[in-house]
């Protein structure tokens, strides 16, 4: 109930009670992201977190969904997370699921047994920012892991029984051939990771980030709307994991796409082609936000 700084959550968590267990992002170096740049990362004291849960119970009554903020609750000690999950289930008898962003490095620091214990205690879904399947791009954006480590983190979350939701970033490689390679490498990684959900966001320049400075200096040239759609097209064509809930309906995306793979692949590709022909509206640059 008490929050420090701006709070972010995945779009699908709009009905969730947002419980801030950490402040900021434990990694906080990705070159495209300024979400938590104004926050010094720390883990909130346990007594404050438990007090927030009691306040939420009094204010909201029983809730069914909880999202643990901020950037990466998995970084907390497993025993502390288990304490929080138990307190949530005690406070909210109708609680169906608790979800969180999961940083790849934090995930890799856990054992499979710890992740399984968290899943059994109610941590039902993890959102993993994969961004790209390209080793070179992961290094360039300072993600902190390579593609092999990202794959392992995703596999660990999935094998622990969590509902794995990954995010990738269209346009991250810039224009030309790197754009296509980024889409192909990303699809290849996702096909091995086998998440249940994938959200394809589109890179949008954000002031006060290294990538923004690169754009101003001419070192990075963002894709055009048509190139972003072509890249999304390649990604959709190359994704073979099924079933996959595919969304590209974030305010950063030029065109809203949503469907299940493989059954909706042709329709989604048709929607992209319609937008490329100018038969579907494309979101204006001014109204896009990451
Ligand atoms: S993209 Fe995610 S991991 Fe990277 S700095 Fe932003 S919040 Fe942290």
C-alpha cells in the first residue's frame, strides 16, 4: 500500500494487488531502459512488507492476484520470499496466483529446488525480459547474461512449474541485416526455452539512456515502422514453440497483434501485411511509449 517511486507492472497484471518487495532493479544497467534509474536498489524490510499486506487486506479485502514489484523480486532470499508468499495466502484466502518479474542472473543464483519451493508456495508466473537471442546484442545492451545463460534461466523457471512469460524487444538491433538476424536469433532461443507466453514490445528511445545518446550521436539508427513490422513478421514465421500465447499489444508497438500460435499465425501475418500495405492504422511515433 506504500510505494516508493514509479511502479511498473506487466499489462496483464492490471487487476493484481501490487506489493513492492524490492525497490528498483538489482541489475539496472540495460542500455535501453530507464525504468528504475531514479531508484537506489534495495530490498524492503520484512516488517514493512508484512505490514503492507495487512494494510492491503483491510483496504482491498480478499484479492485473487498479487504482483511482486519492482524489477526483480526473485533476487530476494528464498526464505524471505517464502515468508511473503505464506503471509499473502494467509491474508487472502481467495488468492489464486502471485507473479513477478524475474531477472536472469537472480534466477540463475537459485537452485532448481528453491524455485520449485517458490512455485509450490504460490509463485505461479514469472516474467522474464529476454529481449533478444543474440549474444552480441545481449552484450551490447549490457543485459548481464549471454543467450546460453538466458536460456538456462528460462528453462529453470519453466521446469520449476512456473507459467513463463517472456518479453522480447523488436528493433533492438537497429536497421538492415542486424534486424533480421535479431528476429531469427530470438525465435531460435524462444523455441528452445518454450515459454507459454511471449510479448514482443518495440524499442522506443528513452531519454537519459545510453541508447538514446547513441541515437543522438548517430551510432544507432532505429528501425522504421515498416522495418519493425518486417522484423515482427520474421519472428512470427520462425517461432515453432506451441502452444504460444503471442502478444504485441504494448503501447510501444506500431500495430496491435494478439493470438495463439500456431492457429493464429496466418491471421497475424495477414494483419502485419495489411499494415505494411497501409490498410491498417499504425501507431504514431508520438504516442509510442516503452
Ligand atoms: S530492462 Fe529490466 S533488467 Fe534491464 S535495467 Fe530495466 S528493469 Fe532492469
